[in-house]
C-alpha cells in the first residue's frame, strides 16, 4: 500500500460512528490549516533547514509517523499528562479534548496499564478521579499520580522511618506526606516542603527561610514558575516561590516533579513495567518531553496544549512522535491487546531485574 493511500484509511478508522471522533477530525483539519498558515510566514531559510524538516516529519511524514504511532499503540504502559492532553482548563471551565474518552476506552479494552501524571501537588488522586468523572471519564483513583506523591516517595527514600516537615501547600500534598509517615512541624522540621496553592504569604515564606537557615532541607514539588488562574491570568507557581527561598538562604531546592526523571521513575514503578514498554504523552516540551527523554521513556508530544510546532526549533531535543491530539491513538485492531499472561510476564521481568524497586 502506498503512503498516499495509507493515511486516509487510518484516519477513517477513528472518525466514523462517533460524535467525539467527528470533533477530532475537525480539530485535526483546523490544526493543519493553522500549521500551513504559520509555515507560510516562516523565514525561508529556517523553514528549509534539515532540523526543522525532521521535526515536521514526526507529524507529517506518513512513513515515519505511522510506524512510530503503531509502536506507541503496542506499548504496555502509558504515562499521561492531563491539562492540554485530556482536557483544557480555561475561563469557560474545563472541557474534554477530542479523543480523550476514546483513548481511555482503548487502554481499558486492550488491558493496558496507565497513569495520569500531574505536576500539580494540590489535589489528591480522589479529587482528580472526581474531576474526570464530571467530564465523563470513569477511572479508579489508583490511575493518578501527582508531584505531591512523588515528593512523599522521595522523602520516604531519604528517611524510611518518616520525619517532620514544614509544608506550604494544599491538602493533597499534606495527605501524601502523612501517608509516608511525615508529620507537620513548624519549629525544627527535617524538611521545608513547598507545593502548589494559594496559601503562600509573606509570613509563611519568611518562616520557610528561617527554618532552612536553621538546617531544614529545602524540597519543592515542581519547577513551574507560573500558572494560569480561572480567568487566564498568569500567577506565580511553586518554582517562583522556591526561587525566592533559594535566593535568600543561598541553598538549592530539590525538585521532585517533571522534568525530573525521578517522578518518571516512580510512575514507571507504579505501573510495574520497564521503560521500553512505557511511553509518556504530554503537551509541553520543557516538562513532559524532556522528562521522557531524561528517563529514556519514549515521549509523545500532542499539539493540543502548550507547545506548538513552531516552538520545537527552540529545543535541542525532539519527541519520539508528534500527534495533533490523543484522538490519533485509539484503534479497533485487536493486535494491540495485551493478554493477562503477557502483562504478568512483563511485570515479573521488572520485579526480577529490580527486586527492591516496587511500590505496594
């Protein structure tokens, strides 16, 4: 079959008999129109560069795109970012992105393992489960993993018997720390832990500075310096507050969330699969994609969120595959099904190779 015949047949598989898939097709067409429009305004030399052509080949070249997409469909484990991949949070509320529900159906139907991974340490897995449920996607809370949980796992590895923390953040972070044997202490804690949330103020940041100067170790859940509020306005995020404490105390915080390979390693252990059997799907080159690259897990960039095709030239690395959105992944072909015996064999190989590296 020629490349010209291949692409329409594959697309047709996704769009028929589903309103959501019709929306996905419209989304893809508008994306292509935007890409062609922007491409026409590019500097000619840049547009013709070998590096930029290789970037676009991951999206447009049928031979490369389809082969790598098929490899992603064959994976046993999926680590999936949420905002910009599964839904969009905006002024008008949170809206499910095209193909999100079909992706989850594809994963469940084919006995895949998957985790929704977020750099936001504020919510608990149960709150995230309820959020997706309101959007029409039903999954159990063990399918979620947050930067708050990654931070708790890291502190537990450093202090197996637990310890004390001064925490600035929301309940999701505090619950994760409690679960690993860490208790709140604002007098002489082992750690100062900074997370996400609106509870920051001058008094709390001053307290954090004083405790770090007294010897507490500075930990931050993620590097993000900015976020958006419900009206779309930029607001400071965890990384910005951590930077202020670093500057005053002349110390360096340890960050646990993306783009650190640490959170990827933890997510991989939760799945119980090897890195070769796992992929990460995200919308940001500076967090999701670099996290996959640094942990040697195939990264898939979707263009439904933050990073655009034009911005790829700003980065010295590229993803394994580029998709218009997650709507491209679902397939009805039964060859993507993972049998119980194959999945158990894959998990057994990981346990045998790393007997001490598993989470209960």
